C-alpha cells in the first residue's frame, strides 16, 4: 500500500466533519440517548434477562460501520471518479488501486474506532458488560467491517455519479439498519423473522456479536453467512468497478 496516499486520505477524512460525526460520534450519541430512558436500564424477560441498553450496544457498534461503508465511502469514491481523479491517477506511478486500499483502511479504522467508543461508553456510563468472548467478538466485528466495506464497494461500482451513489446507498442503508436491529433488536424479533434476518450480512453480524457478548463463540452458521457475503460482494465489486 502506498503510505503517502494513505496519509493523504486520512488527512482528507479528518477534514470531513459530517463523516466524523456520523461514523465516530453518532452511534455513541444514540446509545447515550437510549441509555437515558429509565425503562431501557431495566432487565427484560423478553430479552433473556438483558436490559434493552445491553441489547443496543451491538446495534450501535454495527451502526458506525454501516454508515461508513454504505454512505461515506461510496460518495467519496464516486466523487473521485466523477471528477476524473481516478483517470488521472491511472497515468501516474500511483495506481488507482492504492486509493481504493487507502479508502478501505481509513473507513475500516474509523468503524473500529467507533465500535471501541461505543463499548467504552456503554461500560462506563451504563454498566454494560464487555464481551465475555473477546476473541469471537473481534472476529465477528472484523467480518462485519469487511462485509460493510465490500457492500460499499458494490454501491460505488454501480454508481456513475455521487447523486446515484447517495440514492443507492440510502436504499441499502435503511434495510441494513433494520437487519442490524436499530428499530427492533434481533433478540426481540419473532423467531421466523430473526431466522430470515440471520441470512443478511448485518443480521448475521448482529447475532454473532450478541453470541460473543454473552460469552459464546459466534455460531459458525452466522460466520459462514458473513464469509459468503464478503466473497460475493467483493467479487461483484471487482467485476463491476470502473476507474472512469
């Protein structure tokens, strides 16, 4: 990877207040708002004895990477293509692939930083237990980051302009948030709905994170669903992506 390109992209990312807020701060802010509701800090039989705030920590973790992968990264990459930056880079020693790699690292790191902030605030402010199976949690989280970036790459590949990228990203964004449990935690979903959601990228990620948080190794079925989505989406992005 070209380190100068990575440094440049990181500097440009730091200058984007919208991306910084929605990826890094909004998930934690949402958790704080939900945690301020007294009933959300009470144990619920329907959640297996968990509090509602406990169930929303994995949701907030996923929210940051969904925003980065489906909203921010496609807009940036499509903007570069629309302004001819990728075409000009193709004539220099710096290959456009270096830019794509740098974008992946920047947004992947931002998603992980967002997740750490959510876990820290959940623990300090609301007494949410840290994941009891940390290794499994890290594996599920990294898989979720990869699938979000792969899906964002597909959105970038299909979008000729930033307006189209925004429209496609939004069309995928809201169903992804539902599957992640933003409106209804996976634990509260009817059994059939939870099974169906478990075959989606972020539904599988939510269930894998929940299992690891409870102290169990994430189900190989959920990890397998994530792996299949990563392979399919990466292959689709590589096939359809155009530099100009």
